[in-house]
């Protein structure tokens, strides 16, 4: 049971008292370990048994992280195997007697997994490359003009709380004139959701219908497109109220909104039309005070006035 790593750690201890303490702790640990394996009828530890083993000892669970790399490709980092975490022993400068021994810490030699995960999630999100700097930090609030500043403040806070997962509601509708900052807030919310590890989709609604029509014309299953929007962790529907919607278009929007509402999945929608343009069925979901919040952004079009900055 005593492998070369434990021997090396023991030999690194510089006094007899430390070695005695090490031997005692290690001996007790081996006995408990052997009893556990015998109890489970195992010759060696398995991932499933390791979960129970760590619970029994009061240790934190190992981070269950799935790498975004192809399963057939070797890990880029041989220290953490692209998991992003390591369990340091003596080789990492933490001695056995140290309380930090055996605790997971971020891998110092690579940030492969996190960078790859975020990059993959970003590419899958639909957020344009040119708008990936549209963050809450870069949202320049307008001058303190009471006629519209209060509504902008409320919209900003509602979008931020929804993105952070701290809102009491999980559906948000912001409507107002073109150029008042609605889409910037939507992009910003999407970026925060991605940073939280949520599978996020930004969907420009008119483009959604073009994609659905194209799929149907090619004989493809358009239902997969809708299913992705229904089941993703965080959905943004930009310009949700299309002008003069057909019955089919209205049914698609209602299906998406209803499904996300029923399953308590976050939905952030924007439109430059009045809220009642959504139709009664969809509007009813956004008017539910227990699950949803809707707010009119009273700000003017700062894109054309040049008073708002980069939108």
C-alpha cells in the first residue's frame, strides 16, 4: 500500500516527531481504506465508490467536470488531465500533515478547460463576435433626467439580477424604442449567463423564422431548432414581437414562451413595439408577477443622438 509518493513525502519530513505523526495517520488511513474496500467487495477504488468514500471521511467531493475536448484526443494538461483541478500532495509543496493536503485547488499549469468551455459556449450561443464586449460594465447610463433615467435603471437592474440568477422572477420583457439599450442589456445578460456555465442561446426572432422556413424547405426537422430554444439553460429572444405575424409564427413564439414558463427556465425578451403586440397568450405569461417582470425603457434613441456611447 505504501507507494513511492508516500515514501517520498515521508522522507521529506525533517524531524522524527513529524514522521511519527505521518506514520500514525497513514496507518490509520490504510486500515479504514482496506475495511471500506472489503465492505464494498472491491479490490480497488472505483469512481462511484470514491464519492461515498469521500463523504464518509467528510472530504469535499471531487469536482465532476466534463472536458469540452474530443473524447478521443489526449488531454492537453498532464497534471490535471484538462479537469482544471488538482489534489496536491508533497510534490506540490503541501505536506501530508498540512490541513490543505488532499484538497482540490485550481491547476496552476493550465487554464485549458475553462478557456475551451467558454469559447465553445460562446460560439454556440449565437452572440455575434462584434457584440461580445457589450457587457454590463460598458453600459453607459444616460444623464440623470427623471423622465427616462429611472426606467433605464430598473431595466439594467432587472437584466443583471436575471443573468446572475438572483432575481425572484425567471422571465423578463424589456420593450421600448430602437436604440435605447435593450439589446445591449440582452447581450450583457447572455455573457454573464455563459460565465456561470449556463448553456445560453441568443436568438434574433426574425432570423429564427428564416431558419425554420429554410429547414422545412430542405425537408429537415425544424423541431430540433425549437427544442434547443425550449431546453437551453438561458434563452434570449431579441425583437420577439415580429410585425404582422402569421398564425404559425404566433404559435411558435407561444410554444417557446409557454414551455419555458412551465419549466421555470430563464427567458429574456426584448421588443421595440408595445407589449400588447405580443398577443394575449404570450403577454399573459410576462404579466404573471410571480414568475415574470416587464418594463418599458423610456429612454430615447441614443444611437442617433450620439449621447449614449457605443450601443
